């Protein structure tokens, strides 16, 4: 079941929230900064403890899971979206972020998960195209037992997600 919300994902009362992180998983601005601030310093320590290869703890399109620390959510799933203008296959990488996050949520027995609009801020993904990829990845029969929330930041992003969702469900 898909639920669309306008608001701050750090407040989401779900089993797992997804962070739109950078490859190092060592925090940043945007939703990443908000999640780390709300979760507390322990989250950064947990991320730092994840294995890395030349500073990369999570390759683009993949996902890693940590505890949610001080967040209402039990877990944070950290995924790294593509920088839209810097890769040749942004749609494939963005879809993999959603699919891999959903798979991790299931492996960890989550019944609910909340996503932000991955790559739609600093990483520059056009919002309508991103909404279509996100919703298509989540509207699969295999995820019907999962409550999937999208937290859109701002009215305009929320309305775009709503429009694409209506289009996909009609
Ligand atoms: N709750 C929900 N959504 C949020 C929040 C929040 N508290 N704060 C920001 N957003 C929204 C933005 O408005 C945007 O639509 O999250 C979306 C993703 O934007 P970014 O956070 O910029 O993420 P992204 O485009 O994937 O870029 C990732 O930004 O800060 C860095 O460390 C991060 O380097 C990484 C990069």
C-alpha cells in the first residue's frame, strides 16, 4: 500500500526510513543532514563503522541498513542516488535505490518504510521522471504487504508525486 505525505521524513513513525545519502555515508545536507541531526551522533558512528572501499561505504544504487538511534523509526536504510548529470544510466541507478531499499526492509522484517525523493535535491534528478521511477518500483505486487510512505518536502513535489501516482493507478 502506497501513502503520500507532505512533510519531514525524520518524523515518520515507520519501521525504516530511507536516507538519500552520499557514497561515504558520513552525512551531508538536505534530507541526509536532517536525518543525522534527528538521529543523533550515534548514527554517524554506526555509519563510520560500516566497511568501506576507498571511502565508499555504499556504491550508487545500493543500500545499507543501520539502527535508527533517536529517530521514531527502528532503522535507517541509507541509499545513494545518482547525480543526474554525471551518469549515463540515471534511471537504472535510481530504480535500484528503491528496489535495494525495499529488499533490505523485507530482510529485516519491516512492515513499513518511508522514502524521500531520492536524488531530487542536490543531485538534480528531474522530479516528474524520478516520481515515475520511484512509484513504479514500489507499486509491484511483491510489495503489496508493505506500507510504503513517500515523504515529499514541499507542496509542489507532493502534488507531482500525487499526479504521477494517479496516472500510474488509473
Ligand atoms: N524530509 C523529507 N524530504 C526532505 C527533507 C526532510 N527532512 N529535507 C530535504 N528533503 C527533500 C529535498 O527537498 C529533495 O526533494 O529530499 C529530497 C532529496 O534532496 P537531497 O537531500 O538534496 O538528496 P539528493 O538529491 O539525493 O542528494 C544527496 O545531498 O546532502 C547531500 O549527503 C547528501 O551528498 C548527498 C546529496
